[in-house]
């Protein structure tokens, strides 16, 4: 029976104990030649592709329904909240980001789709970390009568998927926030861009 | 004479030396009751508002020009690249995120605008850090003959501002990437959302 995830304790992480992340002191010379120091976090898991992660904007087309996308809800310990995010995941050591996109979408949501676009490498929070990613577009074409597929989650993954018509996405995110969930900044910016194009341009 | 910024050395950052960021070992119980550990980064600078940072989507209106926005280019040591980003900055200890948005836009770009919207608190990279932010919309209304204002940068800040027509933003980001600059994920998602609304819906 699933129970609410709960943080037991938060301790300082000693540098030599960190397995997934490393913490760096970067000494650099700025544009005037002055020596400065920057503190940053770095994932240790980056593989051959040179890209930490992918996220997926899915377009589900169906003969009788509005074009929809998939978002996921999962608990995230660093923010102690259920986050609303695009399907996403780390790129495996020898995998391409394009392959990772189709694989992650399938594992997290059950949907098999066709990659139609992948962005250049972009950086998630470049004032704080070296974390980078690519944003993929994957299209799923459904026929009438197709049923919802099963998710293929790893053991210990608790991920809720939600299919949302694209023209309702922005309002849905506003609603999730009101309910106490926390929206991922990248998903928010994508939905805000669509909303902005509709209302401001 | 400005020179290219350059990294001298990257060392492991000892936990007790970190000034701006802290590194956490989070012990939590998952949905099955199993004890797990998560490694995360945390900013130490969060003030009264409970929000680390703001970013600003600006809309510049002018009687004779297309609606435009402002993006900024600056060197970021964690990724050792010139990043293309929305104007943004940390919220001061006693400041509201709304006030920070108008202040940061003015300091980084010289433009004084009116806040028309601010998002709920969203999280920048919730698998890796607790970093959070709010995304503001600020409108700048120019009259014919208004000249470009001066930036009000802090000592040691080297920030290039670029005014871009909103309907050219996505292509401009693609171009910056080709030139070897690195686009911030949140800016990319916002522009991709606008582009997606125009081309896919």
C-alpha cells in the first residue's frame, strides 16, 4: 500500500561521500582579469553523449480528441514536494539523447512515439550547476479504440502520468499549484510560452 | 579592456568551505516505506520571501516596431560558456519577488517597466537542487523617439542585452547555439512554447 514519502533527516553531505553529484570550487579570471571563485554542482553520471538528461514534449493525436500532451507527477526529495514535470530522465552511459527520449517516454508513460525534433544542448540552471539537457518532441498517433498503454516503471519509481489537452495545459498547471503541488520551471516556461502566444501576440 | 573569462582550476569544494551553496544528504522513506538517500544542492541565500530568484519575460511595445523581448548574454563559470538567458537575479533578503523583477530588469537592461504578472513559485531542477524561482512578465511601453536606456550593472557584471522581436526569438536562439553560445533551458522552453503554438496547434 503506497504511503506518503517522508524526509527523515537532512545532513551536510561530505564531499568524499557524494556518489551522484560533485561539488566544485571554480577559480576563474573575469573580464577584467580579476580572480574570482564560483561554487557549483556537477552530476557524476554524464555519459558518452555529453548530455545529462532529456525531457519530452509529447503530442498525442487522436481522430476524435483534441491534441494532447503528457505531464507527470512525482515526489522530489530536494524540494520535498510532488512536482509536475515533463516526462524526463537521465541519458544512459552509451545511449544517444534521441534514443533516451523515446525510451523514457515509454517507461514513464507507456506511450510509444516517434521523435520528430530534438533541441540543441541547453543548460538547466547555469548559475548553480553544470546540468544540461535536450528537449525532444515525440509524436504519438492513436487510432480510434486504442486503449491507454501500461507504464513500464522501474522498481521503486512512483510516477503518475496525466494526459492533458494542449490548450488546457497552462490552466491545469495553475490549478496544480493551487492544490499544493509544485510545477517544474521548464514545464511552466513551455506552457507559459504557448499561453503567451495565444494571449499577448 | 575586457578579456575573455577563463577558468584557472576546478577543485572539489569541501563542505565546510562552501559560502553560497550547501550540499545535503537527504534520508527519506519512499512510498513503500523503504529508506533511501538523495543528494541535493541548496542555495544559502534564500531570504524572507522563500524564493531564490526571479526571471523576467519582457514585452516592449513601440508605436512603430514589432512587440519585442529582452534576452541577456553572460559568461557562466559552472558551464564555462556564454549563456543566453532571460534577465534574472536573486531576490534580496527583504525584497518581494515582484519588486526584484522590476529592479533586476532595470539593472541588467536599463529598461523600467510595469509588472503585469508573476508566476507561482516553480522549481528549476528538482532532481538536483532545491532552487526555486518565479517568472514575471514586465511590460515596457515606449514612445516614438525614446532612446535606449543605459544599463545599471554592478561592478564586475558583464552582461550584454539584446532586444529581439518576439516572433524572431526562437530562430535567434537556434542561431546563438550554432555560434557556440549556450541557451538556458528555461528561455528555450519559453521560446519553444511560443514556436510550438504557432506551428503545431
